[in-house]
C-alpha cells in the first residue's frame, strides 16, 4: 500500500471519530439545545459537510481496490 493510501485510511479513521462525537453531541448532549439557534444551525451544517467528506474518503479508499489494496465498504 502506498503512503497516500495509508494517509487516506488514517484520515478516514480520524474523521469517523470526530463525526461520531459530533453526532452524539447533536443527538444527546443537553448543552446542544442551550446553544443559540444560529450556532446549532452551523453545527448541523458542519455535520452535513463532514458526512459528505467521509463519503468522498470512502470512495477514494474503495477505488484503491483497483490496485488490490482497497478495503471493504463501511457497514
């Protein structure tokens, strides 16, 4: 596996962790509902962009399969 592929996989792991934490904050942390409406809106928008970013990383990593170094899709 090439260096850029390792970096993409590590980036995916980090992003997944951050996205999971942000989703948990939005869904179940009482502090989220105490934030001003505009800030809650920005956080939800950020979550959407992070999801899109994650999808692109998965697409890139799955494309590694063409050279035999890809991963199985995320469940």
